[in-house]
């Protein structure tokens, strides 16, 4: 399965949490015997006899109804100008609302949203969908798809994360 929809970030984060649970379980006897020790001192004490390396693994459930997928909620509206003589399209402004939940890194999420918007913009304005004689899609990958260049990119506005709702 390819990395998409931030699934890699989420899987890695969840795997890291699983590894932390394993480490906390291994450290529990030391914490109980030494409740007032600073973290660094606790680790120094435990490192003599405790394996301080752990591996976590996480994969979203493949079971119905989600089958490993999850939903992303977003909406966009664009103000466009179309030259009636040439058909040239100019996006004057686009407003996008995207529910990223509690983002790991809001800057990455904003880049992902802006990038997907531009890819979608290119898809609906310049993509040529080509099928072969058997009805198989020939333009199914990035080798055939040419995303819009920077001149075509819209002025995008995304509300910034303001903390808990």
C-alpha cells in the first residue's frame, strides 16, 4: 500500500506510541522503587539491566466499514475569470477549509492541502483522460499527468489552526 492521506505519519506516530508503552512497562518497576528520581537519572539506573529499545507496529484496521481508510473533510470555493474569446482560465482566489484534527505539523498539512488543491485544479482543467480499446485507463499515473505550473497556481487561503475547538 502506498503512503497517502498522511497515513504514514499517523501509522508511524501510533507505532511510536506502541513502542513507548512497551518501554514504560519495562521501566515500571524502577519508577515504583524510585518515584522521586528525575527522568534522566531513572534511565541511567535502568539502562544497566533494561533493554531501552522497543519496536512498535501499527496499521489501520482492514476490517469494514473503513477497510483501512478514513475520511477527510474539506471544502473549497474559487473565484475564477474566464476569457470568453480564448477560454483561458485564471483563478483569482480560492478559499479552502480542511479539518486536519490535531495536526502533527500544521505547516506540512497546509502544504499537503495546497498541493492536492493544485493537483485537483489541474485534473479538472487540463487533464486528458485516455483509455485503450479494452477500456483500460492509460493516463493513470504521474508520468502522464502534468500538474499546473506556478503561473497557474491559485492564491490560496487556508484558515490557520487556532488550537482546540
